[in-house]
């Protein structure tokens, strides 16, 4: 390397040093440490004690972990389905020539700018059994509202309902994809006598399939790692009805003082999300058009 190249390299490293220091200190080092902690018994007070694969063997027989995994899977499946249908429907409606659609689009996107913890506190009041808006509205029509977050049967569906409020980002992606649909294809289908639903199913949906695949993948990853909603709104209750995997990791690490076991659970979650993402991408390849095939 010439002296000039070395000087430019040194200058570049100096300018990017804050990023690399932060990356190594706040991300790379903790990640590397967590891998090692997964093979130890570590209570945050005494030095880690190597125990091999004991944490992973314990996880295989942990009934609470399996219950949390089931809750996570149910939440992910329901929220991804509801959010995908809702966001796609809103995007299609907002592409119609109606007055005020730009204002409505901004209104739909606005919730994504609200911190999730603040939004969860607001929804706590909406779901309140005695003073919440939902039950007050139901009372006006003579219906006794449920204890949304206090009943094991309605707590998890309530979190799914709350998650549907934050679909603005997906709507933006779908809007951009819908505007990229060639009008000539839609006009040709209309001339051939295709009805609006047929045009959407046969022309629009295949054309925007890359956007659908992207939104499905991103929302699935988010749902499988959901944490703030159950932490703020239910603390995993009632009766562990909303205990999800991420929250169980948090409990073991910071409530039970089992950092080693929590690290093992976190890496199990990471491996599962990566495996499911890989399977999803492979499956989506069959249904994504060549214009935007994901690789």
C-alpha cells in the first residue's frame, strides 16, 4: 500500500471510528459474550460457571418455554394475517380517486411515529374494563364488555388488535407497489371483460407480489420477537396467557438472575427466526413474479 493510500485509509478509519467503537462495544462484544454465557451458569453476581449444554437440555423440557413459544406462534400468525389484509386493503382503497386520501394516508402512517411503549399505555386505557372506550361504546348498545387484558381468553387477541394499529409502514410499501402496476395490463384485462376483483387477483396481486413477500417477511420477524406490547400491557399475564418468548428471556435474565439460561434462550430464538425466514424466502420464490424475485 502506498503512503497516500495508507494516509487516506487512516483518515477514513478516524472519521468512522465513532461508529466502529459503538458497534464493537455495544453490539459485537455483547453478542459474542452472550454466545459464551449460553454455555454457563451465570447469575450476574458471581463469575460464570461452565456447564456445557445443560441450558439447552433444560430448554428442551421447559414447559413454560413451550407455552411461551405457543403464545408467540399464535400472536405471530394472527397479527401477520390481520395486519397484511388490513394494510393491503387500506392501500388499495387509498389508491382510489377520493377526496382527502393524502390526509388519510398521513393519518394511517402517523401511529408508526409514536413510541411503542407510549402507544401501549394509551391502549391500556382503551382496553380498561370499567373506564375504557371500547367497553363504554359496547355499553351504549347494551353489551357488557369483557375484561380485555384481564381474561386469559381475550388478552392475546387484544394484543393482536393493538398491533393492527401500526400498519402505516406496510401501507406505504403497498402504495408504492400499486403505483408501479402497469396501467396497460389493467386496461387489457378490463377490455377482456375481467371484473374488478378478477383484475386485482390476476393482475395487480401478482405484480405487487414482491411487496407482499417483503411485508410478510418483515412483519413475521417483528411478530416473532414481540416484547414491548406484552411487557407494558400485561406483564405476560393473566396466567401466562400473553407470555411470549422474548419476555421469558427477559424474565430469566433480569428477574430470576439466570443470565446463562436467558442467553441460551435468546440464541434459540435467533436460530428459529433465521430458519423460518430462510424457509419463508424459499417458499415465496414460487409466488413472486420475475420482476422482483427475491434471492
